[in-house]
């Protein structure tokens, strides 16, 4: 046992040490995680957060040491002499050198089964929304499973129309008196629709048969506008129900930290639920003014303000009362929504 101990001690005394620091030549700041390699032995290490490095048990010899880091020119230090029980000290200055790397394109594919979902969830993407032959925002999920449309309301899983919870960006837009959605927004600013036909959490409160969450667009970092128009007035009278819909939106990036989105939507028609011909007392006129502003003073704090002003006016007319025009109901719904959000992400 004594002999082995002496041999280990002697071996340890026959080696040296390399120690140093790597700094930026221009800023004089330390460079963390730079690679330091002894080419002759192919052994190496990396600098710590303060740019320092050290290598132990280096056999006495003369070496060439390579120091490299992404974004800097690689530097070779030749004739570094390592002696027994001595420390070779280095101070390496790296010069910045931009590296152009071809981008790698990866196409993400949505999995057929989301393993982290605890209930049935349907998501209608923006591309699908644009192709749907529906202009009333609250009806965009009527082609989904378990949904039935009757008159102006949607019924999910056979439940009442007032058992469906409507949300805009996770904020309820239900009129507490009637149970119907009080806000109508343009489908042109909807990024996606999350539809839960059942089995949802208690966080959705009064919802009993379904949840419809309308997720709006996020303000862009670039100025852009979008205009959409649709009309039937140019068609023959027998094919025209007087439908007109115009939508306009604009993204306003005041700065990288302050940006907004404004949208206006107007719709009018002579018969909002057409059959074979225009029926009396079926006119409808809607408009919506929507705005969203985001302010990000720092990476940890984000302030958001959303405002919506909506107006919907139409008549309910039952054809069985064709000769008694007093038997119809007129609806006028005015909605205002203001949401102030504060998000703070600590370290």
C-alpha cells in the first residue's frame, strides 16, 4: 500500500497546469463558454462565465493551444511550455468575426393526437376560417361535431343555446341577462378558434354544454393593412338578398415595445336567414370596432389593452305568421368590452 501511494504522488508531481482567461479584443469583456483545446493531446476545456479556464495534469512539453468561439476568429497559441509543478498562464484576446450560416428550415407538423389534452378539443385555424362560407363570427364552429344551428343560436351536444360560453381571448362576452354573446367581432382578425364540446375545467364557470374561445391576432412588428369586401347587390334580384360585408384592419408598430391593431367591420343585409325569397322584417345591420395595444417595457413585464364596441340589430320573423306582422321580435344588442391585462414573469 505504501509503494502505491508513493507512485501516485510522484506521478502527480511530474505534471503541470495551464490556466488563463479569454476576453473580447474590442470590448475587453470576458467570453464565456469558449473552447480551449491542446492540439497535441486533443484534450481541452471551456471557459466559465467569467472567461477563465484551467487544465490540470498536463505532461511537461511544448504545445499548441487552439481557442475558438462562435462569432470570433479562432486563435492558435504556439510554443506554450508546460513544466513540472509550474503553471503556464495565458491571456487570449479574440477578435469578433461575423459568421454567415445558411438557415435551416424545419416544417412543424401538428400531431394527430395531443397527449396532454384531457378533454375533446377542436381548433379552427386562420386558414380554415378564411375558407368557411360563414360571415357571422359566432357561427364559425357550426360545422364541428356535436354542433347544431337553430335560427341565430348554436346548440352543443343537444344543450340550450344559453349553456354555451363565448370568450374573446379568454374573456367572457356573455350577456348576464340573456345568456347570449353580447359582442360581435370581425372574423378577419381571428387567429384561431378553440372549441371545447365538453369535459372542460371549472375555470369556465357557467359553461355547461360547450366553450367557444375566439383568439384574436397579435399586433405585428411590421406595418400592414388588410381589406375584405363581399356583396350580392350586383347579382340578379332573384339571387340577391342585399348582403354586404366590408372589413378593414391595420397593424400599427409604433416601436418594438409599443404596437397596436385596429379593425372595423360593417355588415348589412335585407334577409339575414334567407330561404327562397326575401321575407319582410328580416333586415340586419351590424358593425364592430376593435382595438388591441401591447406595451412591453421590459422582457419581464407586458401590458395589454383591448377595446371592442359592437352593435347588432335584426328582426326575428316566423313565416307561420306571414299575414300577422305583429308577431315578430326585434333585437338591438349593443356591447362594449374593455380589458386591461398585466403579465409579469419573474426570474
